[in-house]
């Protein structure tokens, strides 16, 4: 057996393994990414309307935020990085927004609107908007488990239809 076969060369012990440079770069990339996201851990309800618009996601996000605030809705979460907007609970009868769980609002007229804006073809975006109602208040359960898509005759659903019409008119489809 030669000395070089034992890992000794020029009197130095070589390491039994090496870290490839590409693996080191991957570790740095993963460490640089933030795991924090404002998007919820769930997808929109399958019944939620969606439209493809002739505008990049950031422009759509700005239009959606402006339209919702112009209508008097309070934004609870909005993220440029995640391209997501969520309103506080909104009573369509009294035109009042309440953050958190929306305690004190009439469940029959209360709605929450969520918007997901995703890239589509180059220069286009897919806007998915859901209006959810919460027919039952149960603080012991997760909020999403209590939500249902707003029926087509609900004022919250009509609000979503007006939002979609406004952004389609302004940005094109």
C-alpha cells in the first residue's frame, strides 16, 4: 500500500469527503430565502371566479387594492411579494369593516374577499377572487373550516363581480 492511498500526501491528512461548490451555493440560496409569506396556506375555493388580464401581476395588484379601498373595504393583508390581498370582514349592509374574526357583525351580510394574482403568459396575470361568508361562529375551530363561498345572490359576490368587471375594463383581457 502506498502512502497516497492512505490519504497522506506531502505529510497532510486529506478529508474523507469534499463539499462541492454547487452544494455550498444551494445552501446559501436557501438560507437567503424567507419562509414568511402572507399568502394563506390554502388555495381559493374551486368555485371562485378567475380571469386572465393583459397586465403584469404588480399592476393588477395595485388596481385591485385601489378598487377595494375606494369601495370602503379595509385591507387586512396585502403583499407585493406574494401578490395577495385580503380584506377584513365587511358587512355589506352597514358598510363597516372589522378586522380579526369579525366579531359583532351580522353573519348573513358579512363577507371577506381574497385575491390571488399569479403570472400567466408573458405580460399577463391570472386574478382569482373569492368572496367567503361564515354562516357559523365557532372560536374553537380554524377560520377557513367555517367559511363557504358566497352564493351568487349575496351582496359580497356582487361586489366581486363588480371588481372583476372594473379590472377587465381597465386592464383588458
